[in-house]
C-alpha cells in the first residue's frame, strides 16, 4: 500500500486524491443507528423512497427496554422499518450500538457513518469512522455519498510502552496537549513500534475520545495482529484482513513516546463510575485491581453494564462475581442511577463520548492503580482480549418484511421547497446575544418523545426565548430568525434545526453560529448568514419584513448577500462562507431535497 491507511480508505470509498480541505464524496459501507437517531433516519429514508438499503451493512440498535407507549411505538417502528430496509435489528437490551457494531460487524478496511456515541471507537479496528447526522445516514442508506472536506491527516508515530497505571485516555490527553488546535478537523493515524504494547481497549478509548478531546474527525489504527486476536476472541477471525498503510505521505507527523505518559496520581476523588461504554477488558482490569487489594474497598465504585452480552461474557469468566465480592455496585442502563450526572469529585471511565464530566475521562488502568493503592499494584499486562459471547438471539437478521409500522408520533418528513427566486418574510424570532439550542427547543422527555415528528417539534420552537415564535411561524408560513450574537450553541443541535425547518424558516442572521447547529441547518435547507456589520442587527425586530432578492441566482457567485429591510426602507449586507455543494443543498431545500432532485425534475 503506497499511501497511508487514511488516504487508502478515503480513496477506496470514493474520495479520490484531493488536497486537504477540498470537498470529497465518501460512500460508507456501514451505517449504525441507535434508538433516537434511528427513528429520525428511517423516517427520512422513507421520504427518499425507502426500499432496500443500498449500503452493505445497516444496523439499528434500540438501547433500552420498552418503558412506555412512546418507547413501544419507537421500537415497533424501528423493527419493522429495519426489516423493510433489509437492515440488522438488535433486540432491546443488546447494549450500546457502537459496542455491538464492534463486536459483530466491525470490518477492517471499511468506512462507517454513524451519529451514535462511541462509534468512533471502530477506528481501532482499521476502519474510517465519520460522524454523520441522522439525515446523512438516511441518504447513505439510499446510496448517497457523504459530502466532506478532505481532512488533514496527522501521522502519530508511537514509540515505547505505556507504564503501569496509564491507559489510552491518558495517552490521548498527552497528545491533546501537544497537538493543540493542529488536531482539530484532522484524522489521526497511528503507527510505529509502540502499537505492539497498546491493548485493544486502549486503542478503542483513544479512537472514541479523539473527537471530543481533540476535535479530531477520526482516528485510524492499523488492522494488525491485535485486531486479529480481538476478532478471533469474538468468533470472527475469518473477517480479519491486514491493513497497514505506508508510513509516509502524511500532511503532518508527530511522535508520542508512550513510556512518558504518566498515570494521574490523586487520592482526592469521591467516587468511581465505569459507564456503559466501557470495554469488557476495562472491567476485568478493575476486577483484577480490586482482588489485589489488601484491605476492603472504601470508595463508592459503580459499574453500569452495557447490555446482556456484556453481562454474559463477564459472568462466564467470574469477573462479575469478583466485582460483587469487592463491593462494586452493578447497574443496568435502565436503572435510575445509571443516567445521573457525575457528582463533583468523581472519576469515570466509559461514559458517553459526548458527555462533559466534572473531570477528564480516565482509563481503566489509571483508575485501577488508584483503587489498588498505587501503580505498582496494578501492573499493566498485554493479554489476548477476553471472550465476548455472541448471542444469536440478540440480532434479527435482514429479511424482507412488511411496510414500516408508524406510531402516532412518526411522520415522514417533507423537504423544504426548492428556492427558485428571492426570499421574503417576517422576523419570527429575535434573540439578544447568545442563543442556545436549548432555548430554541427546550429539551426534556416531552420534546424528546417528538423526535419522529418534526412538525410537532416545530410547535415548541423558540419557546425558551419567545413563547409566540412558533405561532407566528405557523401564521406566516415561515420567515427569518435573527440575533446579534451566537446562534445555536450546544444541544439539541439536530432536533432544533429540524424544528426550525418545519416552520418554514429559510434563513437565520447572526454574528456567529454553533458549529453543529450550523451544519444541521444546512442539511435541513436553512441558510445561515452572518451580519456584515454587527450594528445592523439593532435595526431588526420581531414582525419586521425582510427580503433577500434573487437569492437562488446570486448565492453561487457571491459570498455577500443584500438584505432589504422592507418595513424600515433600509438595506444591509450579510455574508457566508459556504461551498458550492452546500449552497446547492440550500437551494434544493436541504439534503433530502437534494437527494430527491432527479425525481422532482
């Protein structure tokens, strides 16, 4: 292989050989969805015509047991929609979607598109993992490529070996401090002699945490003997293929001496939690450390099991018994305490990769060292992965099925109409300063239950700022949203964008945008524009009528758009930095509209 592994994977999935930053189309071979993203994605897939999924592996994993009518409806819909699409469907309780994918489907040399927590961990098995929204996953199921900028590829040369009491999370923290912003938007590809000492659990942690801790697009490890052992321990050695790219042609390189990664030494922690995204081997490391203690456990330690498969595997080799004997509290993901926020002073391993814990994530090795009284009592060993039982009952294989059974809160989305001229409308919402996604769509059980119905979500739009915003949107059949500060910070970025588009809002004017929400707005067909002059925002209020003339014609050629303030007889400028494909998406009414354009014409 003449190129590095990342370039090979990009080229193998349709990206070609452009320079960094240039737009590329990447066709994923795998799509993985959980309960929330699955409902949105499968409904959008229906909007694109449904039928059989066109990517080789599609997996839908409800993560929880049914607890009420809404949950039952969602799971019935997902099961029947997966059957109609020829996708794999996991029975509720099979564990986190990312872990199930790694255990049963991870395929060295392939490309995965997914929005689920922990999905990036499949990079440890020689896969290229691209974070994708539910709408993008729907398009991928329909055979559409993902549009991305060709990422900067940073080759990370690993030397040495991790010392006792240090693991993948600590190695990644050192890398984050050294690389800084150079890692943001990049793919990190690991190579070198240090790989031999890096256990698979550490590789998975480094891959899964890289987007959150470094802002990296993805991490790619070679598919070597460690990956072969991992798959063999799960009955899948026949799926292993060796993929090791050339140690050259990187856009940048960095050397990390693993022997200099220090184990965090602190006795000032109140409790420990191993979350549902912990690897089986993480819990074996914990059990070994607690068994080595000469005294009883005097710290609260909680383990949230990631599903039945993990429980079966850990019970088979006595790990669960040893944890219980040591005084560890075992919880299921459905238990009340499993979803509580980490208390101050807690340390954690295996929490959701998008979480924001009080302290940075720790590796199992470092936590084990603290609990056992020192790194010398938790000596790190490199061993074959533990066997994870493959329960044939946890999955329903792809099969021809009946039509999807939608519940009362499941509505096939309608793309916005294509832009054929200018935009005229009233200002429906006026923010002051920073506007968060939580203000745009107050988030809780009531609104979360409406994820499958964008129109219903739209009825809550703007409620955290202006209780009348949604009603104005219905009355005027769309319009504009404005603020003089940042728009769309935080979560729920994707749901808030779908609610915005459902009301017919076609453009937002702001000083800046939350990155995730801006991308979601574009996918929904809503144009994000920035004030050319910050002072102009003061001239716009709720109810004012604005016009963007000849928008469809000028967008491809200009980065500046003239905005006419019809109510006050003013005009001012707004700017954007969107590429041709993004502008084409806005003109088409969003990603779904773009995918449907051949049918429209």
